[in-house]
C-alpha cells in the first residue's frame, strides 16, 4: 500500500507535452549549457569546487530518504495504490501520468552508456547556439557524500518555459535536419536510467530578459510522498538587473513551497547552496546533476569512478574484461576499441560522433575526449557508393570499408552505422557467426535514410533497413574476394602463389550490441564454413535479383504513369481539336445557308 500522500501546492507539469531538447537555447538537460571549470556540489564543511576526494559526510535531512530498492531493474517493482482523481474547481481535467511511468519509460535504455549518450547529444545540438564544451564528471552529494553525475555545457540555456517543456514528456521543438534529438523523450529516459533523481540549473536570455531556473525531477520524492501524478517543483528568477528576483507565477506561498521541496529532496541544504551552482554557468548554460545513482544487483554503483581518474566505466563490463586473462586472443581483443567501448565511456565517446568537432570539446573528468574515426585507420580501404531505393528522392551513401590494423590476428568485423553524425549501431556484424569470411573487415557509413529507435542504439526495422543489411553483406563479400589475400587469407576457390594455403587461426568474436552481461568465450566455427558462405552468397544474389526486379517494376510503374499522363494530355488536345472542327463545320454550314438565301 502506497504511503499517505502529502498534499503539496507545487507547480504541476502535465506530462503530455514537452522536452525542449534541440530548440534554440536549450542544453544537456533538454539543451543548454554553462561555462567554466569543473563544478562540484559543495560540502559546507570542507570540500571546495572541483575537488573529487572524499569529504566529511553531512547528515541526511529528516525526510531525505532513499528508495526501498536502489537497483534500477527492481526500482519499479512496487504496488500502486488505487486512487480516485478529484476534480479541482476551475481546472480542466487532464490525463495523469503515474510516477511509475518514469521508471518504466527509462527501461528503454538497456545500456547505461546509451543514456549518457542522450545527454551528450543535447549538448552537441547546442553547438548551433554557440556551445563550445560539455563537461561530464563525478561530483558528491553534500548530504551523504555519495557520488553524483554532472553534465555541464555552455549552450543557449533554457528560459522558464523551455525548462518546463524539457521536464515533461513527448515534446520536442527540434526541427532541424542537423539536430540529433527528435522524440522529446531523451532527457527523462536518460536521467531516470542513470539515477533516481535529477536537478537542473539553467540560465538563458530571451526577448531582453535574463532568467535562471531550477527544476527537480525526483523519483524518490514522488515515491516517498505517495504521489499519483508526476509533480516537478521549479523556481525561476529574473536576473536582468544583476540580482536574482523571484518570478512569481501563482503566489508567493507556492513559490516558497517549491523552494522548500527542492531543498528538502535535493543534494542542497539551503537556498544559498542552490544559488552557488550558478556561479560557473555564466550568462547562459545548463547544469544537470543526477544523484541517487543506481546500483547493480550486488549493491555496488553501476558506474565506476575509481578504476580510472580520467574515465567513467561500467562496473559489470569492466570486471568481466579483467577476469578473462587466460586467453591471449581474448586479451588482444579486449585492447581493441570494439571491446573497450563496452565499459569505457572515454572509448565510447571517442567514436560516438562521425565528424570531428571544430570548436567543441567533450571534457570527461577534466580531460578532452580525443575523437576517433575507425575509417581513417583501416588498411587497404576502399570507398563504395550505395544508392538506396527511396520514394521521391535519390541519394548516394558513401561507405568506407577495409581491414583493421590488427588483421588477421583479430576477428573483429562489422559496420559502424551513424545517423546524423551520431553512432547508432557499432560494429554491426552482418555476416554469419559461423563464417570466417569478412574477419577483420570493418566499414563506416552514415545512414540518414533510415530512422533510429527511441533509445538510439538500433534502427527501426523497415524495408530500407533490410535492404541496407543485404547490401552491406554484398559489400563485405565482394571486398573479401578481392582483398582477403592482402592480409594472408586464401581467396575463395583459389590459391595465392607463394602463400600458405592454410588460413590463419582466427577466433571469431561477435562484437555486436546489445552488450552481454555474462562472460562469453570466443566462438570458433564448428560448421562447414563453405556451406555457410555458399548459402550466404546465394541469399545475397537472390536478394540482389529481387532488388533488380523491384527497380524494374518501379521504372515500369513510372513509365506507365508518364504514359497515362501523356495519354490524358493527348485526349484533352483531341477534345480541343474536335471542338474546333465542330465549330468550323457549324460556321461553314451557316455560311452556305446564308449564301443560298
């Protein structure tokens, strides 16, 4: 049975329209940014900003409680008490969104790094509004000294209206073809996937008014107070006159209640502590602080900040990587970026964006992330053009394909598929698991003609997606036939003079997402590889024949349409000529009758 609900007169954000991620002047929260050095939640007893060592633990406030379960995958397992909505006089009825939906909505992110990437996307989209950096760091919760996750960028910031849109569901004003976000859901799903609570600090200027706002989206608050609707306390200030003047939307009492609720349920113990968070934001920007971070099934923080002072790691995957030391091939594989990106945020962020930034940096724990395009480091690389069949438009997609530097020793293969500059599917292995053909072959392409899934870790299954998959299979097979001997493999069906006919011993490891949670041993082929390759090639050939027939069918349909249009125009011309002839006949007949008279 849910605890008794405390009736708090707080601004209610109806979760039916909003997330200003991507519109001008938003940020890492839903867009925005900030400006200066690393920011730390200040510990009033000792810790200065930017210091990451342990400090004195402040006693938690009386009502500052945590959830029954701190494991993300168990946090939604609780009974919802039946409630009856009571209409408030003067208010329109609206659909309620139960707090439990915040958790279930966040489960779309199976991978914690996918959630972090969403917040990085918001900051990257702010480049259009002048953003030059986004900082990602570990800070401390001043109440209990627990770790919290900070995102800080210097984009356009959010005015009070945009902040409210950011903290509600399903709204997005991102209409540009260059922005990454589009569903208006990323901020909520990503922050709630990483921790139970998030607080946002943002500054912006609009129409000559400078404002700063604070918003708290707290699953802990909603659960512990038994709310049956998503309530988001927010406060705003007008800073146009260089001091913070509260913006009162309803009444002074309501504003004060919002402030009190934020102080009670956030890491900050006073209004002064809250205001200090704006000191390094500058005139525009946003800070997102995620606290009460989720634990794994063993009761340890899912994110590891202690293994590397310059990185954030996924604890389960990092432990998995260090446990397998008996296999030399496995150790070699673990040094490759296709494996390191599973547990190292620095490795993942380095390949997250296809094109290198000119005036923008991702600062991870104080050190810039060095961007890396795997296409620039391939041996015997080639560029292959692909023209997807799209209705009403014709585009050409350039694919870079080649062997990794470690080939043939490592069997890493697959394609890094980007969408609007953002990595969606890393090392997508399109060849059969039991085949060694294509080992060491990697490709890179930007597929803006197919749509990513909501978590941006895969693509929506569509006809264009399946056509791309078959075309990539064909690419890798054709490249393998022509180039495999360059790294010591025997070309299919023939021997290379002067080279050994035996193929190098390569352990085939599937590096495809989603990421595993249990240890996987290298998989060696136990099936007749020729039969697998033959079947694969036959499927590709059949698919390409189907594509040819489809293309011919489309061409014939187009031709028929053009001929039908031409026929209609000819009929109209005939009708006009016929009408003129009839008119002339009548005029001639009338003229002859007059002549007879």
